[in-house]
C-alpha cells in the first residue's frame, strides 16, 4: 500500500506540488490572521473596511457563473451539444464558490461567530441575501457535482435518484445564482458617496449579472484549451465555438446598458474628464468588452483553440479589472486615507487561489470529470509542427486530435 501511494505521488505533475506549497503557506498565514485579528495582519480600516479580499471574492464569483449559465443552457434551454462541458464547469464553479467562502471567513472580524448569519439574521443588512444565496448555491453545486464523485464508488446506486431531480435543482440553482450575482452589485448601490459616478449606478446589480454571464463562459473556453495542454482532455472545438458565439451578444447588451445609463444620468462628460478614473474606465471597457466583441465576432477566432483562449483571457482580465475598480480602485479616499493591501492579505489570497487550482487538478485526475470530453494524444515534436492535411471541404485537423473533433 505504501509503495503504491509513493509511486502515485511520484507520478503527480510537478506543478501540483508547487501549488500545494503556495496554498499551505497562504493558509498558514490565514490561520495566524484568525489568531492575531484583522488589525495586526491587514491594512483594513474604518475608511476601507473592505480590501483586496472582497475584490478577489467578487472576481471569483463572476468567473464561477459559468456553472449556472451552462447548466441553464443545457437543462432548461436544451442546448444538448454543450453537455460535454458540464462536469468541468460545475467543478470549477463549486471550487470557486468554496474559495469565496474561505476568504469570507478570513474577512470576518468575528469569524468564530459566522453562524450568526443563519441563527440571528439581520434582515436590514444587504449582506444577508449575499450570504444566504452563496451558502445555498454552494449546496446546489455540491448536488450537481455529486455524480462525478459517486459514479465509481459504492454509493453509485444514488445516481438515478440524483439525476431524476436534476432539472428542478438546476432551476433553483439558477434562480439563486441570479440573486447572488446581482446582490453583489446591490452592496455598492448604498455607496454613492464613495464610489465614482462612472461606476456607481442603480443598475449595478444588472451590470454585475450580465458581465458575470460573459465571465463564466469565458472561463469555460479558456479552461478547455488549458486542459488540452495540461491534461490531454478538452472540449470539441465546435463546442468551444458555440460558447464563443454567445459572447458578442452578451457584451454588446452590457455596453448598451452601461453607456445608456451614463447618457440618461447625463454623466458622459466624466468619460474624458476624470483623470485616472477615466483611464481605468476605458481600460475596463476596451479590455473587457470591445476587444472580445471584435475577436469573437469572427468564426475563424471561435474555431481556433488558441485564438478563442486568448480572447477569453482578455475578457476575463477586463471583468476582473471591473470588480477591482468597483471594490477598490474607484472608491474615493476618506480624509486622505488610502488603502494598500498588507503582504499577509496578498499571501492568503494567492494561497486560496493556488489551493483552488490544485484541488481542481487532483479531482480531475482521479474522478471522471472529463468523461464526456475528447481525448488527445500528445504529438511528437516533429508532428506538432504540422497538422494533418485537410480533406476537400474540411478544415485541417488539430495535431494529436482523435477522430470526431
């Protein structure tokens, strides 16, 4: 038994050990934060009670939206050709929501009283719906991911009962996720004195919801190509192209809402007269919407693994910048006080992110996460330089791809 375990550990990819070491260090710092308190381990203050951890949370929640988006498309709107992306996307969503819960625990002043949000709810708090929806949706994701964990276990007899209720559970999960994504924007509706007008809007809940749809789909597209390189498993290129088709429409709708609100509020003069805030706003718009629209509008880009991945990563960068703008960069200083994160805050955040990727990689290695995806053989260096010649009327095959891609 020991020799088998030792041999298995030797065969693990080296990057998992690196991620595990980073995660262990970050979580050790987090344990010290719980012992020493926020004052000794963070640069948070009354002027800036939220810092880089809340920016990380909102970014991660947006990226995790691929789970409810894809589940709704497949089970409610019957996009069966996207079903092969369900398992890896649901797992990413579950681990993303789980990492948010971990960071939130570190972010609480009295983390040891976290249960009071359920036992003694404050119904006048905007955080209540966020907390309840986050916890409830995490349970929904556990239910949706459970077939992956049970399929090769002695508990697989539960699978028929679980699958019987999948559709109603997906509908409930989608409803909770819509409430969750939009309620995060609601948190900042009450911050009109602090949040710059280029970002402040009564439509912030809608902005957060719509942008999260694009972010979630982008993570699925980018993850498909990364898993193609690292694990030799991926989605079919036609599935990636189908997902990419949605992005220009979602982002165009987002831009109409964003600029329409500025026009109605008569704040368009701020677009070029707000100094650094104007630069941040335009960087967010160009990176997170304009460039991805221009890329994914072309079929050639959607049908290319590398091009679609680059487009998805650019979009993700823009969405992350938006969440950091709303939660940090566009918050006006109070009495000259500025916020820069303590190194321990950064260590905890990086550690949780590394742990997320490490756990995902291990689950994908030992459980049938990619069972419905396509297997690829790693091409030799000589063959990787050239793809197979295309047949008349058909595109060239990707190097190492199996038949049927």
